[in-house]
């Protein structure tokens, strides 16, 4: 049985204990002003069949600035500049831009790049300990969220390692983070975006 399936079984059937993942998340929000990591992402349908695998790099600077670079299997860029979020599909040469609060109000980006108001936007619950990681469940308080719930796994040292998300269609997204670095000096240019010449731009 694959590790992903084991994670999802844990996701579906774990019982409440009282770990300290919420404390790890609070420390992560308070202490990691900038953050960079390599990620792998797997999308599964409601029958736990793999639909897509992707990988790339992500970074953020609190509050609300982030950069997700998808390198495989396609090239896509998502940039949050503090007020807007830019989605750039290189193959289509298409840019979609949304207001930041509408784009990440109750999303994984809000959990990772948001400010200390996280407990205003999400209901947090400590859950189980698995594979030496402490897990919490974050349920969006906003009804219009595209995610039903999110789980985050922290190492015993308080490092964010994994996320599992279930959307409103019953699909799962698994994110695994490696090569983590916090509080680096990141160039402001990383969190700016200008649509390439000739790109089709779609906005709210």
C-alpha cells in the first residue's frame, strides 16, 4: 500500500488525541516571516486514483506575498503581491488576476502565507500522531471556500512537512515539502508580476 493511500486512510479515519500541531502552526506563523521549500503535489479523485502529479518550488513572505512555481509536468506560476494574485499559464500564454482576499481567503495559501489572524479564518483541531509527525485539521469558517478541510503535518521539531486537502468534489491534494528554509532574505521582485507581452489577461 502506497504512502499516499496510508495518509488518506489516516485522513479519513483518525481519532482525536491531543498532539501539539496547533502550537507548531502558531509558531510557524509567528516565527517564519519568509519561507522557501521544494514541493511535490499529487491530485487524487474521490476513489483515490491518481489524476495528476506535479512538482516545483514555493516561497512566501508574510503577510500575503507568495510565489508558487510549477515545473513539472507543465509550467505554471502563481504570484501573490500582497493585494492581488496572478495565475500565469505559460503554455496558453494566459494570465488570470484576482483580488488577494477573494483568492486566498480560505485556502492553503492563507494558511501558509497569512498573518496571525489564521484562527479567525479557520477552526483548528489537533488530531493524531503518525510517522513521528503531529497533525492538525483546519476547517474554513467561510462557507464559500473551495476546500472542505485541510490537514497539516509537522515534524517533532516544528517543521511543516505535509498537507492533505479535500475539496468540495471529494478530491484530495497531497503536498509534501522538502529542502525547507525559513527567514531567508528574499528579493521583493519575486513577489511581483507583469503579464508578458501578448498574454491574454483575465481579471475579476
